[in-house]
C-alpha cells in the first residue's frame, strides 16, 4: 500500500468515527504479558505494546503505547522501493492502523480495551504515543476523546513533561488528573 492509498484509508476511517462519541471497549484480547496485548479482527492480527520508563529526576512512570498490524496483506515489497530506507519506512507504516480492515469499530474497541486494561494494571502517571501522518494524528485525537469516558482520571497534556515544551501535533500525552496542579 502506498502513502496515498494509506492516507485515503485513514481519512475514510476517521470519517466513520467522526460522529461516534462512544465505543464500548472490548475484552476480546490476549494478554501476552503486562506490556503486550494481542487481538484479531477477521484474519488480521494486531499487537499493542507499552514501553514502561521513568522520567529522570522524578521517578514518574510513563508508558509509551505502540500499535501494530502484524499481518497486513498489502505489506510493501522491497522491489517496489529505490532504497532500503524508503522500504523500511513504508514497512513500518504498514504495521500500524485500523484502516483497511473493514471493521474500524472492532479494532478501535479492542485497542481501547487493551489500553484500559494496561493502564489499570501498570498505573502510570503519564501515557504517551506518537503519530507521524496528519490523518493518524486525527485518529489518535479521536481515540483520546472516545476513551475519555473510560479513563476519567487521565487528562490530555499540552506540555511534554520530559522537555517542558509545548507538544507538537505528532505527540500525545495524558497525565493522571490527581497530578495536575
């Protein structure tokens, strides 16, 4: 799948989810370990991972969430790219997404259920994830909005707690409300 096709699919997914204010989180996932969850939608297999770390000098726990599609049937082929760097970027992008499943609500529901379960067990002060493309950024903003009813003790941050700089459009930070001044 090329960048244009991927952007189109993400836009379609966002359009489907724009009017949705509530999706019921699903518990239909497998816990591989405290930081890794797996689930399937149709024949597609997904993996949600969290990397746990500590902010230096504060000991505040962070989890960075990463979401991957493991078996994309439209995975890029090396022969379609001029160099290895372009191929690696395309390959990485092909592993992320709710798009092209035909079932964005099912994927969204399982992603939400996995994240909620992980947050409950790990109990981090901060949650973060990143998105490269504008469409994916819109999708993640939607995810935070829809999840808000289920993770009420977290609030979106506009300041990166590590750099103390305003967050850019690629990064998303949530903080436990009890820690907000």
